[in-house]
């Protein structure tokens, strides 16, 4: 067998494996979306059907009637957007400092930041709750936002990307009298589009889907985020219809999917350019 044929067969095999993996990942989401347009009888049918024979939007209407959907969606959107913006700003600033500034303890600080990646989130749950309680921030947006305003992974991501910015470019700005903040905001940040898009997608996804912390720190229903509200709705003793739950799950997934589809080009480029691709 010649090398060209061997490479072609290997390529076909890899493509087939990836296609099977993609189907296994996508099928649950497709099933959820299609089920949200089925009525109760069709959801209970055996054998189950993929495509709804009588598509209906009654599940979405029922979701809006039974749940204060606008409030919970707004809470989730506010928290996710503010957490994402905070990470883009603060992680970029610290990443710039660790990559381009020379100061005593820089390596130790970076090691400390990376070390926090090894700490499980469950370990910090109780201390964070006690801190928010002492600050009288329980049942408030600051309690949902401040603990996640900057993350070690975001700092690492931005540092790796900013290390690729030529030092000569920044030195030329310093010679012209530009300050560090000007160089950061007007020179470094415009060059970090792919990394910012990558960090924005990952942060928005994590914040939008965050469940444990909002569940712990909010007891007032008016402050519930959408995942917490849907979980409470699903465990309601009145047993909501499965189609309504499918509709709620679909609405929960669609914003994240939309953000990814819009920024996917920058996401893949950012992953490739920051040394995270295996």
C-alpha cells in the first residue's frame, strides 16, 4: 500500500470517528429542541418519534404563563454579561502585566494564579458565602457577579496571547511618551480580538450555566437566575409537563449557542494562537 492511499484511508477513518462523536454530542440537543414542539401524547408515544407530527408552540406559551420567564432571563443575562465584561477587562489587565511588565515577584504571582486552578470550586463555596453574608450582599447582583469577576484561566489565556505581541511595538510607544495604560488599551487590546472572543465565549458559557452558586446565594425568587428557576420549576410538586421542561431547556441553551455561532471564527483562532491546542 503506497503512502498516499494509507493517508487517505487514515483521513477517512478519522473523519468517520469524528462524525460519530459529533452525532453523539448533537443528538441530545436536537431531541430536546424537537421535543419542545411536541404535545404530551406524542412525548409519551412508544416507540418515540423524532420529528413532531403535530408541531405546536403550546409548550413555550405554557412556559411563559407558569414561570416569570422575563425576570429570570433578565437576571441571567445581566449576570452573564457583567461577569463576561469584568473578565475581559481584569484578566486582560493582569495578563498584560504578567506578559509585558517587569516587576519583582512576577513569576511568583503567575505561579499563584495558576495554582488557584488546582483548587476545586466546591472548596471555596462556603468561604465565599460567608464573605458575601458578612458584606450583606446575599440576594443581590454583586453576590452573583463579584466572585467571578476575574478567573485564573482567563489570566493565563490573555498572558499567553499577549506574550506574542512584539516588545518593539510597545517600546516604540514608550519612546514616544505613551503610558502603560495607553499602550494596554490602544495598542495591546486591539491586537487581542481572537483571545478576547475566546475568553468571552468561555466566560459567558460558564456564567450563564452556573447553577450551584446562584442556588446557594439567592433565596429570593426575584433574584433567581434561569437555571435555578428552571430547576425549581422541574421539581414542582404539580409535576410540570415534560414538553414545557424541554421548552425551558431549549431557551436556556439557545443564547449560548447564538453567542458561539457569532464568535466561533475568533474562538478557533484564539485557541490556536494561545498555545492551548494540543
